C-alpha cells in the first residue's frame, strides 16, 4: 500500500512539497499497520486544514510531513519485528577511530580562516525540571553565578579572541546558535538580550513540534494545532537537520560562508571548539565527525559506537535486547 500526506491543498488542487525530502511510500506488512498509517494521514490532514495563513500552513505541513515519515518508519519496524542481532555487534575497526594525539598541530596561519567557516550550535530544548529548577536548563547557575549559557558564550568569545590575537586577524565571526523547543524558546529569547554588547552573534531557531500519539488508537492526541502544550513534544536531537533547514537559517549560514557546524548539548561544558579537530575535518574532507571518549562507570547507560554489518552506528540502550543489557553496560 502507498501512503502519503497532504496530497491536496484545501482547495483540492495538487500541491508541491515544500521540503527537499519526498514523503516516503512504504509497503506495510500487515493490515493493522496500513490502517494505522491511513488513519494517521487523515488526522494530520485535518490538523493542517485548521491552520490559518498560507505561510503558517506550509510550515506546519512540513513538520507534520516529517513526523509522518517517522511514524511510518516506526510502523514498518514494528511490523517487520526489526531488532538488533547481537551476534553482529562488533567494536569499530581501528581505522574508523582517529586518536586525538595523532591529529597534527594546527597551523595558526589557517586557523582564523577555518574558524570563519564555523558555526557553533547548542541544543537548548530541555527544561531544568530534572534538576529541580524552573525554565530552560541552560539558565541554571553552574559556578560563580554563571549559567550554562553564560559559560558557553564565554567559551566562544575566548576562542575568537585567541584566534584574532594569534593570527592578527581583523575579524573572526563564529555565530552561536541555539536550537530551542517550544518549552524554552520564549524564555531563551528574553535571556539572550543580555549578551547584546558581547562580541558574539547569537541566533535562535525552534526544533519541530510533533503531536503525541495515543498508544491504543495510534492517533495524534491534539484535536487542533493550537491545543494544550501537553499534547505536543519536541522530537529532540534527530530533528536538528530538518528544523535547521525549515527555519531558513541553513540558507543564511551558507550565504555567510559557513561550511561547518559544531553541535553539542548546552549543558555539556566539556564540549568546546577544538581548532585541531576542525582543521582535521577540513583537511580530511570528512562530512561528519563525532568526538567520543571511553565509557566509564559514571556513564554505563550512555550510547556507544559499534560496527554493525560493516557500518558505524551509535547504539543506545533502548535498542539493546534485554538479555544483553549487562554486556552493553560493560566498560571492559
């Protein structure tokens, strides 16, 4: 069966997609999955039809299209019973891991040129509720009255100042981007105003807003696009690429000559711009680099890199068969 979302606009005319991805077509194994996909498509179309304003409707349609892709993938995996085959899980081959000490020292003559092609993006969608705080986690005081956000700004300013000093460069611009969620956006916009006089460009955009799904009916919980916040959820890190594109910020960064993006959680103060790694990425032509450390007893539940059927993957504990959870947690 072929499924798609929003095949026509509200006037019944065919509508071109507004996203580089085409909405996937999946042949589902099992009538229940096909019925669930059809029902979800109908409900999402109903939500889209309620959005007022052409631009707002197109934006919301893109979000629901991406959500529908994710929902379809989950249905397909559930139907096929896709599971990790533990016998195929292996440690990454040595040639896939580059040890930090083996990276050549940075040539300061090219340092500022590379930095001018870089943007720093911090994931800022989480609240501080798990730490007993109200508001964005980035606004929590960490040390000497400074918040996660304060220290992140300070780190980037330090990198810019050092590069300008070493290279006698007149201008180094590394924009600081915050990917907010609907939970953190308004408060974050208010907070970042205090950095107006700092030597840093701060940009923000929102990650997507996806509908929660009723576990029994497999239908979206919200009845209208402006329903209560509890009926929606921010999809998290995996939504970065779609949201960056949909926001228009990707086009802006490319127009400004940016070619590389450093990404980390806003509360990970150990993740900072390393010009040696940036230079290695430029010189090697790598499209993606992940900076990792050895697993420790303090992080036995964290994701780990594996080789699976010849490709490198990030394995999370939720994907691990129950009988192999202890193997996953091992730091040996």
